[in-house]
C-alpha cells in the first residue's frame, strides 16, 4: 500500500505556508528536523495530541508535500522531504525549523527528553 504524495513540482508555497500556520504541525516539523535522517513512527508524536488529531495533522503535512509517509507493515514512517523543499524553496525549511524551536510544545519535549 502506498499513500499519495505530491510530486516536487506540485508543492506550492502557498499550501506549505498555510499548512504550517498551525502550531501543532509546525512543532511536528521542528521535531522531525531535530531528528533528521530518522524516519519516525506515528507513535513517536503522541505528545503532540491524540491519535485522531495526529492522523489529521500528519495527513495535512503529507498532502502539502512537507513530509513523506512510508507504509511499513502496520506502521507509518514519517520523514521530512527536505531535498524536495530545499530545491523548490531554498532556505524556507531552515527558517521554519528555526521558528519552530521556540514553540512551547517543543520546549516541553526538550525538557522531558
């Protein structure tokens, strides 16, 4: 089973910015960036909300082309599409990640982690 992702040329700046206008999604991107190179399972995001809420936010990130979700058995592995985003919008993801570092949710996770 494969989940739909936009092709790199279909990723729109307006959609990326709209999706990242939500603090939870912005915090998820910041968390993924801090753990870059490691695909994260959905369960690793439970501090960000309920399973239903997370499912919604992760789908929005995937549909906007910000994340890639790979199906591995019963698991979903999520990672940033840094290469695609950097080639479409150079420097954007770094700016977003820098802004996300100051979010209260990420600060709490750093303190707990």
